[in-house]
C-alpha cells in the first residue's frame, strides 16, 4: 500500500467521524424540539437530555392522607369552635366564661341559642346576635374581655349576679321581638352579660 492510499483512507475515516458527530448534533436538536410536542400530544413522559433516567413516578399528595395540623385538630375538639369541655356538659371559653347546665331549657347554651334568631311574636324587645352560635359566643367573649378592662362598660350587681353592659362600637346583631319589629329591627352595638361569678346566666345584644 502506498502513502497516497493510506492518506486517502485516513481522510475517509476522519470524514465519517465528522459526519457522525454532525448527525448526532442534528438528532439531539430535533429530539429537543419534538420532545415537548410528543409529550403534550401523546401524554408521554420522555427522558430529558442530560438528566439521568429514572423509573420513579412523581408522588401525588392525596388530600385525604395529609395529617391535620395541630391547630385544626384542636379546633375540632372545641364546641362551636370556641368552647372547651372541662367536665360533662360544662364548658369554658377562652376568656374564662363558664357555660353550665341550668335555665328552663336545661343548659345555658340552649337558652342563649334563643338569641341567635328573632322571635317576632315576643312582647317587647328581643336581642339577636349575628353569626349563629359561634359568632354569638365569640362576641360574648369579646365583650367580656372589654368589660374586664372597664372599657366602655357599665357594671351593676343585682341579687348576687354581676350585670355588664358593654359598648363594642360596632354592629353585633339587631333588636327583634314585637318592639324591634315595629322599629324595623334597629342594629345593636352593645352586649349585656349576666354572670354568677364567671358562669353565664344570659347574654344578649342591645341598641
């Protein structure tokens, strides 16, 4: 074999290597362009160039398996999301008010429930809290906190019961009953709370 044949074969080998490299670059470019379209159209999960192949499937979080946070769990244990049971049928609020069995309804909470809805046939005025039971209990706690600080509060004692009248300065409900109905149910900004020690006897909104 002469030198010219050897040189010719060397050039052919180099040419094939260059063509192979060019073809590889072209194929990589085409694959990079087509990969997103193929995945979108056929729902495929093609391997990413430069990323190691993996057989792992992305973990999907099932909302049903997510553990409840401590706050959520604690709130679930509270009656109406507000009251903690300290003994059977005896509850305490965050501000320290006690709700115990008693009254004609059998429990102070059942008596207070009457003040979450109007009684248009009731003689005189009938205070109605906004927000159902939870809203009412939170409003009573807010009023009691204000009463303890003496802010915009009047206090009197009658037959061993302490009666607070607290002006919260914003709507807490409205006045119903026959009297309130005749006056188009004026809104209420004050709350009256009647206590025996820290036990709630009754509470209702007032003008």
